[in-house]
């Protein structure tokens, strides 16, 4: 059962810079509806049509396994991890940013959060020894490593728990590294952890 879906914006310096954003001084958290989450099991995901560019953002996703207690280490709190894509309507988001409006229309559409199969969260040293990658039609377009995060997993869970609450079944998309870009109908996206593909999806559009 998935409960809250928290996402961290601008958690990798080079990604913040590629979109012309300042590097934040505290975690920037937004939410997606739980309906946005789908399995990256090879299925075709129907994406919004006629809303401008849709960008992929590959991210490490952590699943909270128990109720948060102050002082708890992230390894105690998180039971499993996965990889996910924070699909974003980039043109819509740029308009929302200018207007100072919430990001729901750009980030919260259905199927905007495919998640791979889960694996046990490794300890910090193990995490830092492995990269996650996104392949677009077989070519690597993003490579991330938690050691390049601005805010660590520990900082993120503490911040979310203290400000918004954190409990079993919550997911956190922990931010995307540089290399985001647009997708088009028929594109295949594959998410890999240390070179092993954990899940994939294909971009589809609704027949009209
Ligand atoms: Mg993101």
C-alpha cells in the first residue's frame, strides 16, 4: 500500500544548474498523488498529449517501512529502495513557476511516477559504491550516485518527518541527477542499478 509520495526537487547541484535554478539551502519537497505511481514492468504508459515537452527524471526511490521516531537512522526506517522516474511536463512547469502556482499540473498526472521492482536498501558505503542509470532507447542519458546529493537520505527523511510526517508505505523520490530531457511516443526507458536493469516502460499516447 502506497501512502504519501514525497519528492525532492533540486537535490543534485548539476541538475539544479541545468534548469537554471538556484541550489537550495534546505530540502525542497513536493508531492505527487499516489495515483501517479505505476509499475515500471515494461508496460506502455499513457502520457498527456498536447501539453508540451515531457521530461524524464530518473531517481532513487526509498520506501518507508515503519513509523518514524526521532533519531532513527535512515537504514532502520527504510525497508526497500527502487528506481523511479519523476515524469515532468516541463513547459507546463515553467509556466507554473512564473505564476508562482503549485506544481501539481506538471508533476502529478497519472502514470507520472513509474517505479521498478524493489531491492533492500544497502548501507551508505554500499550505496555510494554503485551508480543508477537511465537508458533511453538503449543509450545512457542519466547517471546518478547518492554521494552527489545535496541533502543526504538521512537529512531528507528527518526533514520530511519533522515537517510533514513519515510512516509505513510512504515513498520518497530523492531527486534527479543532470541529463534530464524530453521523451516522445514509442521511446523505451530502462532503469538500472549498478548496471542491472530493474524495470522499464514505454511512452504511449492515447488514441483519439
Ligand atoms: Mg524530480
